[in-house]
């Protein structure tokens, strides 16, 4: 064994000095780096969420409901001896007094009880250290720089008549602590600056500043209306066994037919709503890492074949000198495992550095201090690196031990053969399983892995068919001499040509897929809002205020606006069968059944919706129109009867039309609409969507006139979303560099895989009188032809895969450009020619006698 290790070390040192292992090590390191950079990030974020889960929840477990919690909930809590706390939150408009300018701002109002919070602590801005440093009053500040003071924990909550507000609200309204703030019909005193609340989330983006108030003051504000959107949170703490029992009971209770809009959150569940912003970013990052890893697998396979081809003669001589097949196999196994470990360690170091760059780029999304990574990404990186070499690198290399000694005098013997189907199958299955597990998304991982496997078969089949057609075409048509020779050279080794086309196509497929996702999809995500889209959404407009409200915005110059009634209702039955979330397997369907819908009615179909099924019949009684996406999710078809509970009013209606809604239009849209002009039996409010005039003070005047409305400034929110997306896109683009390098490595490996064979063929042609110009034309025609075919095939498959990913994974609406295949062919030809020029240029300059002498040795 010691002898084998010594021989393996000597062989590895010699191959490293000769550059034989260079491509293999680079390919494995790139694959490991791309995987572990994402794995380190995901591992640390998951660790941070688990560490702070109880603080994020505000308790050991929480029940969230959109209706006042029923008495049965508290009876169960009391029977188990648990401690409980209830809070309520909803959006509303905060206003300053007339003396302070009558400014307004949308806020997230939260009303809490004395025992809040059960886990964690509230933090307020620290007071100044000495009386001499204090302003005239304890809470009044002289300038905004005071907001930078450290936060201090407190066990208090706002006293009655007081509110605590975040610094962002003070800056937005240009006021200071000690000022008055109007919420609905009541004026409050700002007594503290709120710096942190434990159950708001682990530093994720919040789009409205928080106002914290005492629950005793809610009634006096007059903000709670019949159709108001309020979330109640009932948090509990206590013995873990009793908490588990309460969670089990709460989950069972929440699934009862008469219980709607209830969600149970636990430590294990975390806060999925807080993770939503990072979920899509995680999918993008995992997709890019998967593509880079798949490309490195191809590069490793091609590089290993090249490595094995260069060692055929050495192994034949070793066999003549008496080295056994067993020793030769052991040497190569030890050498490759050692190279794999080295490359994996290098990849781990690079991945760790890149993940730190991710954390910096995602600042603002993840502000909390993340814990150190666990060992899982490290073992995952080492495992993926060794899997790459063992599954794709070793099979051709192990054939070297079977090289017959007779090859020393008969050079055609012992050539590297394709690996057996069993070896290839086991390698592919193992690596595919690893990739699917790594993706953390079964659909994403399966689509990418299966898509690439299918693409390889498709590329090989098309390459074979193209070679057959090319042979027929050349035989029946007169073409230039250099093109005829280039074609014969390709057709003389069809297997090599198929491998080359397939490898080039796979490399281009990954690059094109990322180009499509980066340019078309992310750009459409970022630029989803039309130029003239509404930037104000006003809700909670009461029916008796409707005429006066419309007059107010029209007087201010608003001419185009969406105006619809809004009714809150819950779907309770389909075709007279009562439904619960347990009736559906799809998670989105379960959420839809559990929540209340925003319903509306109009005699005319919205102009920005299109009817894709059935007919919209104005004033047709007991009929509804449903959005096509929700119809598909809930498996509802034309003619089905749906029953809604609208604040106690039960209404049954038949689906007579299906609408396609463009949710990126920033218009007022609804899942379900009744095609009638009046629904007097229901309780409703109104929603208005419009582009606010540039008139100064317009929003403040409107809120002062209608203090109960909620005026949502979407311009500010969308700007914040754009900032988040910019951070996410920067991280994706950084990882894109790995995939780009992997793709170019595959292109280079594919072109240079037959380097020595080409050198011998070119030397023979030059010896027979062929000029360098003729050989250059031949080489260029071959490379460009292969590149055009590979680019065309890759563009078609990448468009199909992009469509599948956008519709089923990322949920984008995307239409491909018909010009993309043309761009793919141009890109394929250019990249293939550049890779060929870089890797094959020197063989045309090599002396003929030197090449022929090497071939004869």
C-alpha cells in the first residue's frame, strides 16, 4: 500500500507539472465553489432563523387569525396552564396636527396588551446620559442625529393615550418625540422612539413604519370597521409538552369546516411570510449553482477523457515493464481522489469567500447577525467534488489499466472506449440525486437535472441526424474544396463529432438559459409597473363617502382611476360540497381556502382583463367571473357553483366566465367578480386606484378629509422592492461568473478533446502539400459549423426550459423572442471559433516532422 501511495504521489506530481490535471482541478473547484457558496449562505440563514425563531414568533407558538379569536381558543390555553398574549395589527394613516403641517403617512399600527411580548424584549431609543445633555423635555429631541443613539430593552408598553413610533415615521412627517399624532379619531402623544420589536421579523424588509399603541385605545380611534383587514396574533409560552399539545389541538381545530382564516405558527414552521422575500432569491441562486455544477460535470468528463488519451502510451510501456493492472488501477484511484480532495478544498475556500460577498450584498434583507456555518456545507462540498471525479472522471481513466502491452508496436490498440452503460448510469444517478437534494426545491432540481439529461439525448440525436444530412448534401452538391475536406474530416469520426456538438450544446444551453433568466425575466420582474400605472391605492372608503371622495380626487385633477366596490368573502363550498383546506393537496389552494377573498361586482368587465372562457353577461343574477389562475388552482370549471360567506350573507353563484388578469399592471384586480351593478345585501367598502397629481399636500388633504381611509403610496413601496431586487440580482450576477467560467471551460474542453488527433491529421495533410491557408479554412469551417448547430439546438432547448422554469418555479409571465435562435447560432459560432482558436491555433504552427515523429513513437 505504501508503494502505491508513493507511485501515486510521483504520478500526480509529474502530471501536475505537465499540466495534465489542470483542467480537472479547475473544473472540480468551480463546481464545488458554486455549490458551497450558496450552501454556506442558506445554512447560515437557516441557523439564524432557528436561533431567533421564538423571538420572531413572540412566543413558543402562535395562532394567527383574520377574525377576533374565539373564546374556545383561550379556554384551551387556560386548561393547559399556558401563558397567552393577544395583539392586533393593521395598516392605517397617521397624521400630524394642523399646527404641525397636517402631514400624513401610511403606518403599520399594532395594538398590544400589558404582557407583550412573551418572548424577547421591546427596545426603545436610549435616553441621554446626563441631565445637562437632555433637551427641555425628557422625550423631545433637538435633531435627527439623536436617532443614532443605542437602543435599550424595556419591559413596558405604551401607556394609554401614548404611542411609540419608529424613527422612519418621525423623519417622514418631520416631527420629533413629544409631538402629537392623529390615528383615526384620536390624537396621541409620541412618548418613545421604537427601535425594535421581537416578533416583527429578523430584519426583513418592512414597507411601512411601525406605530405601537396600547390595546385599550383601539376603540377610541374608530379605525376598526366591519370590512377592515386586521390580523390577530395569539401567542403562548409554557412547558414544551403542553405547548406541543396546544399546537396539535390548534392545528386540528383550525382545519374544522366552520373555522376559516386561521394559521398556526411554531418554532419549526418559523415565519414563512418573513422568508418570502428571500425564497425567490434562493431559487435563482440554487438554479445558477446547479447549472454551474452540471457544466463542471461535463468538463470533468471531457478533461478525464483527454487525460486518459495522453497516458495510453505511458501505460502500455508500464505494462511491458511488468506493472500489474491492479497496481495501475490503485495508482490512478489514489491520484484522482487526492486531486479531488485538493480541488474540493480550493472550491470550499472560494465558496466561503463568495458567500460572505452574498451576505454583504443582501444587507437590508438580512440585517441580523448570522451564526457561524455548520459542517453540513463543508461535507456537502467535499462530497460533490469527489462525486464529480468518481462519477465522471474515473471511468475513462480506469480503462488505462487495461491497455495491452502490444500497443507499444500497434498504436491502434487500447484506445479509450465509452464507459459502460452501468458505470455511466450509476454515476449519473448519484450525481443527479446529489443535485436534487442540494437544490432544496424538488421541482427546480428535477426540472434542471431531467431537462439537461433530456437535452443531452436530444443533442446527440440531432447531431447524428445532421451528420447524415450533411453527408447526403456533400455527395449531391458541388462545394468548395476546403469545405469538402472539412466535412470529410468531421464525417470520418462521427462519434467525436457527436460528443463535440453535445458538449458545446450543453455549455451554450446553460449560458443561454441564464441569459434569458437574467435579461428577460429579471428585467420584467423589475420593470413590471407601466409608466402610467397608478401609484396610489385607497381602501376602506365607506359607501356614504363614495361621492364626496370621487369629487375630491376629480377636483384635484385625477381623471383616470379604477373604482370598484370591495366585499370580503370566504369560499365555503364548491358545487354544494363544503370545503376545507384539507380537501386540497396544493399549498396555494389550501391558503386560498383558509383566507378571505376580496370580491367585487361590476356590470361591465374590467377593460384591463380579458375573457378567456365563457361569456360575461351584464346583470346576470347568480353568476360570477373567476380569474383563470385561481380557477386552475382550485380546480374550478365553467358551470361550477361556488358558495361564499360574506360577513354572514351566504351567496351561491355559477361560474359563467373566466378572466385573464395581468397582475403586473398595477390596476385594481380581483379573483372573483359578480357581473351586476348592485349588491345591496352585502357589506362593502370601495377601492380606488389612480396616479396621484403632483399637487403639493394632496395626500395629506385627502386623509384629513377622510380620516378612516387607508392611502397606500405604491411609489415608495415599489422603489423599496426595486432596491431589494437590485441586491438579489447582484448576488445572482456574482454567481453567474462561476457558470460563465464553467461554460467556457466546457467549450474549451470540447474543442480540445481531439487536439492530438487533429494535430496528426493536419501534419499528414501538410506533408501531402496542403497549405496553412487551406487548413485554417478547414478548421474554421468545422468549428463554425459545429458552433452554429450547437447554438441552434441550445437556443431551442433553453427557451423550452426557461418557459418551464418561469411558469412552474418562478411564476413569471414570459414570452420568448423568435429571434433568439438566430442569436444562439451566432453566439455558438463565435464561441466555438474563439475556443478553437485559443486551443488549436498552435498545432498549425507545429513543425510537421515533429508531429509525425511523436505520432510514430
